[in-house]
């Protein structure tokens, strides 16, 4: 069912992971993580390896896509159509609704071939139809689901943060000094909003394969002009939903 981001997300949600794969800038960057020693973006076990060295383990490789800019929902929908998934996909994007998307994004056969061996992908996601909703990308085998965990920590007063988690929450910020109250559209920091998604499968650690997929994912992010539109509307969820129509359903996760 469609999820209305305007309802109250003030319940606590667990983002208490103690490391950050994300680069500290607002633009797109791909960070590779080709070890399979630990593929969980939420892992807090310091004994697990989260190194970004090259190589596959037993033929299975992984990398992490990190960015500090939201996905355009139509661009992302087109990308999801190319994943080897049968359940949970959004409706197909038509050329008429997103002609610029499909001319830029190298979809269909080429992208499907790149993603053919993808068996698992998961992590935090930020989509441009909401400045509030913290999403979790969850894909395993032939199933995909976008989950809504609640609000990004940056949208909540620090007084509402769990005291024991404040350090780990700030570790996910692009700038610990980020101030959500500033209304200026020129503010470049985004708090803990981010893309932090691990992709796992045979050959995913191979540099050429990884780089091509990262290129496709970067194309799914807002352009500079679209980012300016987002910034101008970010304090009005209804305006964001109108400007960036989202065909991707998300399921509210409750605790």
C-alpha cells in the first residue's frame, strides 16, 4: 500500500550501527567493499572486516554504493526494473513519464546483464519524494522491498536521541555540526540522509563490473538542477511528492 510520509514517524528506530561507509560529501561517490567477510551495513561487531580492499571470496564479491544525494524515484524505478527480481518491483516506467531518465540510464539489456548475478542488496536509501523518510532497501533472491524505518535522525531534536546512541548517530552525519533548523536552501550538509547500500553476488567484486553498476546508480541520483528543486521544496513534503512522483511502494516498519 502507498505510504504517506506525512504521518508521525516520531517513534524510535534503530540506527545504532557504529561505523559509516559513507563519504563525507553530498555528491555521488562509489565506495567498493569487495570482501565478503562481513556484508552487513548495520554490523556493529568490531571483529568483522569492513575493509575496502579488492578481491572476491569464494567467487562472491561485494561493494557498497554511498552517496549524499537522494535518488530520483523514476530513475530508481527504472534501475529496479533491471534487477533479477520478480516480487516487489514498482510498475514499469514509461518513456512518456520519464523520457530523460531512460535516455540517460542505460537500462534494459545492458543493465540487466550487469545485475544478472546480483543475489543480495540492502542498506539505507534516500528518495527525493521525502526529506523525512529514512528508507531501507531490502533485496534477497527474487524479492525486493523498500521499507520505511521512520525519520532520519537529523529531523529529530537531539534531545529525542537515545543518550547511549548519540555518538554512533553522529558518525552517520556528513557533518556533526549539521543544523536542521537552518532554512537556507544553500545549506550543503544533509545530516544522516544517505545512500549506503551493499551489493553482493558472483563477480560483484570485479572492478569493471562494480564501476559500471556504480555509474548506473549515480545516474539515478538527482541532477544539480533537480537538487536545487529539492532544496527549494524540502520543508514541504506535499510539494516534494508532487515534484518527484514515486511509484515505489514502501512498507512502514514498526517496533
